[in-house]
């Protein structure tokens, strides 16, 4: 339920829309009128139709996938303090289409989509257009939430219960193998698809495994692969995680990259950046960010995975003492020379991931040995601009590869820049 208070005025709850998607609500604060953008006057948006963190391209993808006449979302525009209603209609071409309407404010401070119909609040505007198209391509019939909310795909897993009975798991086909062992498709209680990661004997200390599981269970974000639980009652040890239908991003790019529209590359880059911005806020360092360690859903949403090397650090910096292998072609100078990790070393790796996305799965420095790559990076040589990447986009990548960590952008800054580029790309 949504209600709005401005000063002493109280507007009734907005309950007309029932979302077909079972997403967890998330309150987000935003300016409600032109005079309030200094921050004095704000309201909380907890409704499922409000999608703060999706751009124009993602809104279109979400609405097209649902394919419902009058399906809509309200999203934040790239212009600060401006909001847009994105609506799907089958009248817009053979396969349907999406129209975008900016919510405007009159000289008297009223909100509207159609100039003749102004209201005191955004929910009232939407309530009116639920029943009246009034200049829109169709009525607002069907409210959608943001794609990929952090809700386990396997209903029944509890955040309190993190140890899973192995007898409740059914093993199916092999999906691949990772740093610590095999990954297989499975089912929990014969109903829910999951990915089951088997830990090879001797691949890691059991204490390390349990610590990794505890770390992963604390992380919950739409752009991170969700851990559901672990099996400690038998050997080999098992990790049970969210199943991602389209598999590894690297293979996805190599197999389908040529068929993807330009907007998808930007959307995938933003997906990864959103996941990493969350890790940055949580003071987590990934330490092995690469396309091979990202997975793709059936709707082509990318999520960051493989936290086998992740460590929680209070000072945002961790110097490796184990001498464990690290991915040379994705690593910045301070990691190559001093094994010194931080969120800014993750930023360097993210620049390489963007390069992988726009080069459709090519190997960075593909004709160079690891020794040669270390020499090249030390001398200031960087990856070339992929053909599909615009100059502004390449400049964004290049900023991630600054020799000095403190001169690289944060993931929060990168996310804002990517959103702006996505808006101008349309």
C-alpha cells in the first residue's frame, strides 16, 4: 500500500494496481516537486511499479517480456528529479512496443501526463490513467515491478536455514566446472531447479568453505547470484545456489554475441556494475571479476557470481598472503606486483569485463603470455577499443585502467555514467 504526506495534507493509499510479480518492496526517497529538490520535501516510493534503478532499455525489455497490454513501470530519468512512465501496447507495431511519457509539473505545482488532467501527487496521476488513456497509447492496466528483485527463485529456502539436507537434492546434468569443483543442475525437493557446486577433496580447507558460505549468505542483490544453502553432512561438501538458465556470460557472448542488439551490451555492463556497486557498499572485494564468473538468466539479465576469492575487509583493502593464483589479464598493477586488493582493483577488472562484453567474448591480450601482459601493463599499455564500443564508452573503460587506484572511479560513479550513456544511446 502507498500513501503520501505533504506537510499537513494526507493523500489516500494507492491500491488500484495489483502486480503479477511477487517482489519484495523497497522504499526509495525522491523529490516530489520542483521546489523540493533541495531535499526538504520528500516521499517514500514503496510501490512495485516504481523502478528506481532501471534505465530506458531495461524498462523496454521488462515490458516486452511480460507482453501485457497496458503494462507499465515508473522509473527515474537520467535527468535529476524527473520521472518517466514506460507503457507497453500491442498497438505499437506487429510485435508491440513501448512508449515513454515524462511526468511533468505545471506552474501551479501539479503533476500530469496529459496537460488537461493535473493532480496533486504521482499516485493520483497513475490512478486516473488506470481508467483513462487521455492521450496515452493505452490505459495503465498492469503494474510491473523491477526485473530481478532479490527473491529466491526456489520458494521455500529460508535465510535462517542455511544448511540443506543432501537427501532433498536430486542431481541432474553437469553444467561445468569451477575453481573448486564441478557444478551440476539439480532439484531441491524434486521441484525447484538449483545449481549444485561440488567441492573437490583438497581444493580448499573445510573452514574456508564454511566461511565462504557465510559470506555469500549475507549478500542479497538482484545482480548477484544468490546462495540458498550448503550441505555439510556428507563429503564432498556442496553449495546450493540460484540456477541461471543461460549459463556463463563468457560462453553466452561467444555463442550469441553477434545476434545481440547494441542496447544489450550496455544493459549487461550495467547489470554487472550494479552488482559490484552493491559489493562496494558492503565493503566486499570480489578479487576475480571476469565474464567467466558472471552468469545469465533466461531473460538475459547478468548476475555476478563466484565469490570463492571474496573477503570481507573493514578498511576496503586486503593484501594476499596465501600466494594463490590470480587472473593476470584482469588484474591491475598493484595486484600484479604487490597482491594488493581493493574495490579499486575490482574496478580495473570491471573495465576488462566491459571490454569482454563489447568484444563479444574475446580473450583480453589474447596473443600475449602472462609475463608479457605484466610487462605491458607496467609500461602503460592498455586494451584497444572494441569495434562495437563507442568512443565515450571506451573512455569509461579506460578510466577503470588508471595506473593509480585512487584515480579510478568508484562503482557508484561508474553506474551513474553508464546510465547516462544508456539514455543517450536511444
